[in-house]
């Protein structure tokens, strides 16, 4: 049982929604001066360095050799950092940041059928209805792109963003099945794995990055320190205080804020299908997570 969320918990979950919702806008700004692999690599490496420093400062240690644990860490590192970061960075060269944010909102809905087959969370009728509604929202979002595959980069970029969401979803299943480990240590180690994989790829494809100007340079630094390192620590704090069910509120905020920042800061044009997709996905999310939301409002955590 978890205590009722405090003002600090509410401030934390709202801050996380803002931080992760703004991430896609910041990626777009960073891409003005750097290639997509460099953006993904810098974000991963800076986040890894920051969390490793945090581990040292708090007396946490790198876990010893355990084949099951380290196999999980490697797969989580690939599927939650290296691969999705590259897919998103490449995709956002051709699609609005709001599209990328909307794609991420489907992650909880993708997790449900995966958890049914590969974890210990059966998919009941209510969850199935929610997933089906969210799937309709995803089709509305990328439907026009599917009809234009082979005609330019935008349709492939849309699939790349959705593919990144699928990577995060699969990583979530690996995380649930991962042996017990401190969440900050797990986050740091998975970022180290991503960095080890991406650094050689960046050097081969885009070379050693230089300073590309204030806006893209500061954006690429911010990506590593704020939505990766700082947000991880904030997420751990909220979950320990208010529970994992309370954290699901972030899922409702991220797509909304990504659309707000995309339109407000980047002057992106948001077509009607974005709003229809948002409504369908959030409704599907609410239906599928209704039991969790009721527990949260009742002050109980599953």
C-alpha cells in the first residue's frame, strides 16, 4: 500500500510530463546542427556519465557478474536507448516533433498484448477494448504514410517513430522480468550499453562532432542531462513515494505537451488527424488502465 500522493509527487509527475513532452522539440532543435546518430549518441553518453556520477555520489555500485541480470541489462540498453534513440533522431528529420510525441503515447497500449504473452499480466476484455481503440488511433496517425510507402522519406520516418515506441514496449517487458536491481543503477548501466554501441557507429558514419552553434549545441547537452539523467532520478523519487500506478499519469501528458511545444515553439502545423489520433489513443489508454487509475485515486498501488 502506498501513501496518498503529496504535492511534491504531483509536482514531480507534472514535471516529468513536461520534460518528456518537450524532449521531441529539443531533438528537432539539435538536428539543426548535428546528424541523427550524433544526437542519439550524445544523449546516451551524457546521460550515462551523469548517472554514473550520481551512482558514485550516492555510494551505489556496479552489479557483479550475473548472467541473467547482465543479459537483461544489455537487451534493455539496446531496446530502450541505442535503437529507439537512433530511430527517433532519424525519423524527426522528416516528421514533426508532435508526431514523434504522439507515437510514444502508444507505448502502454503496445505493452499490454506483449505482457499477455511474455509476462504475468493477462489481457482481459477491458484491456483488449482499450488496446483496440488505441490501435485505431495509431492507424489514424500513420494511415496516410502507409499508403505512401516508397514515396519519399516521410512514410519511413513515421514507421521509424512507431518502431521506436515498439522498442520501448519490448524493453518494458525485459525490465519487468529483470532480476532485482537498484533502478538508478539499472538506468545507468543501460545507458552505458547504449553508449558503447552508439559511439563507434557515430565515429564511422558522422565522425567526431564539433560545436555547431548555441541552439543545437545546448539542445544536445540538455537532451543528455535533463530528459535522460534528471528525469530518471525524478521518476525513481515519485515511484518510491507515490507508487508506479501514480506514474501512469505521465503517459497522458507526454503527447499533449509534445503537440503544444511543437506548435508553439517550432511553429509546426498540426493536421486534424493528430487530434483525432490523440483522442483515440488517450481514450484507449484510460480504458485499458481504468483499474490502475481507480487504485491511484483510492491511494492504493498494485
